[in-house]
C-alpha cells in the first residue's frame, strides 16, 4: 500500500464515490487537527499545530493539504457559500499559525479542517463519519 493509497484513497481521484471521498477527507482532517490526544484529557491536536514549529514550511505544508479539502469540496459540488466559509476558515487558521509560538497553541484550538469537513457534510446532507 502506497502513502497515497493509505491516506488519499488509492484509485484515481475521479473514480471514487462520495462516501469514499468523504472518508478520505475525514482521515486527512483528523490527521491535521486531532491526531494526537493528551493523556488524561479529552483534548486533541494534530500535525497542523506541530508543523508550526518548523520555520517557513510549517505553514505551507499543512495549508496545502487543507486546500486539498476545499478542492475536493468544490469537486463534490459544494456551493459558493460553503466554499467561501471553508476558505475563510483556512484564512483564519493561516493567520493564527503565522504568529510565532502562539500560533502553535492557536492551531491546536482552531480546527479548520474538521470544521471544513463538517461544513461539507452538512451541505451534502450527510451525518458525521
């Protein structure tokens, strides 16, 4: 199994059905926003917050992956209003993450990717995965 098959679904991007694509987006969002749990608490954070510790690329890599979620929402037929809210979430996430040190904490609390997948599910009339 390749990395693409494990995280991004496997077959060509157009060949996947809606449920498979949403499941893939759920996995990506959880990795970026809620992959790591703090023992003894219900608090989770993801790789997006950890990447902020890396100068320069720490903002680029997770935002590029986050942009993929918005792209898939577009391909799944999300309305302009939903796409605008998703882009606004990413803009807020980027602005928060741009603040040295405090951005890591902010990214741990503002979970733009989980919000965006929830917006897409709501738009499509589907329950959370």
